[in-house]
C-alpha cells in the first residue's frame, strides 16, 4: 500500500499530482470566477477572494521572524496576488502539550504586529491542545478573505488597451506573448535563513527571512496598471512558479540569470549545500507579469515600497519556446525543470 511522502507536501510536481489525485478528484470544486480547480493562490467566489494555509515551519523561530509573521504574511500575500485588498483573517492553532507559554505569547504578538502592518484584523479562530508527542510544538492555520482592489479595474483597462484579455482577475493562466516578468527583490533568502538555523547544517549566514506582507507593494503595482498575473514564489521557489505559469498559460518563459536578484550569501550557501537557489521557497517576494507598455511604470511603482527596492525585470513570455529557459551568465541556455519539491522541507 502506498504511503504519503514529504515530497507530496513540498510544492512542485509531486504536490500537484497529490492535489489532483486526492482533492480535485474527490471534492466538489465547480463554483467561482477563479475556482479551486484553477489551483491559483486563492479562489474568487461572487467577488470575494478566499484563501487558507497551514504552517508547520521548523524551527518556529528563525533569523528575522517566526511562524506568526509567516502565517500572516503568507495569507495576506495569497489574497493580494489575486488582485484583492485583504479584509480579515482567521487563526487556528494546534498546540502540543508542554509548549512554552512565553513562546506562544511571542508568536501571537508577532502575528498581531504583522496584521497591523498589513492593515487587517483577526475575526475568528480555533485552538486545540494535543498530548505531548502528537505535534511538533505548534501548527498554525490562517485563512483570509479580501475584496476586489479599488485599482483592479483600472489595471485591467490598461491590459486591454494593449491586447485582448478575457479575465476580470489576474491569474496564472493569463500570461501572453511579450509580457514582461518582474521580481520584487532577492529570492532564496527565507529558505537559507531557515537552513542556517537548523541543527546539523553547520553553517552561519547573515541572511534573514524575507517574510513580509506585500499588499501595499501590490496595490502600487495595480495602481500603475498593466499587470496580467502575480504570484509569490513559496514552496518550490521561482522555478516552480515559472513552470506553473508556463503550463497554465500555455506560453514559454525566458529569464536571464544575471537579472535575477540574489544575495551573494544565498549563492554561497546554496553552492555549499548543492541546492539551486531558484528552487528555494520565499515568503516575502512576488513575481509579476506585465504588458510591455506598462513594465517600467510598474517597476517604478514597486520600487517605492521598502520591500521592492531591489525589484527588477528578469525576463519575458514568448511563444517562440516551450517551457522555461534560463539564459546563463556565460551566454548559454538551459531548461529550468519543474522541481519535484522544495529542497528545504517545512519552510512554511
């Protein structure tokens, strides 16, 4: 009898197969402007954007953040990349018996600070305590709802001035030939920060998590207009994000290695560990696809945000190729394969 593996929950192809086999084949999912079957970061039902996430990060505290910051940032960002303004969150916790009260208080205060930063409130939740050994300290689930951004209609009008665009919400299937790809900043920081703090890896780094709510940055991009799709490169990193876009939009994507923002310390750590920084998860970055005429305006708008100061154009969509191609520093080209899973387990 087959058993569930860690890879099936780590992003990438294995998780997509898992969702299709156990979720889409068994659960009703036929409602909404953006339904469950689209496998976007959130669903849209009668104009309301809804998302949910469960966080099992290990360790619970890491350089620059903790599970509380992670939970709020992740849920806020999943709403925002769909073109929504986050409204309210839920918080459900599974706490292991014996968990330190001071640690829990610190996490709750971190959640509160992150929610204040994003301008959202908690409106409901649930708490369960399980016996010692039945959980790894603390698991957190956060759900969120959002309303359509006040800038979304103007954003889509600018898209339609450039080309035909059938959607009323940005989504993974909406990218077309010529769209410009923009990354909001350095990728790989979150995964490397976690690895540096885990027992057994034996290296030190100054890299901190990039976890942060990005709703204000994204609102600025929508106000500039011309955004066709947005996504945060969480599990599986930017490699998984690009491959999902290429598959769902039926378009090739080309990115330039020299233009992808990377912290030198992240590069060094990945070389030491033998992992690809493009496959490492992030929790405070977003990649946007933008019509060419709007790319510089969107880039300028993003850079006004503290989280977007290192934003840059990293590539384009093109019908001339299949899949995702990386133009290397040396002038070569290689295919970026969809990762099987994230090389860093339990990053969120």
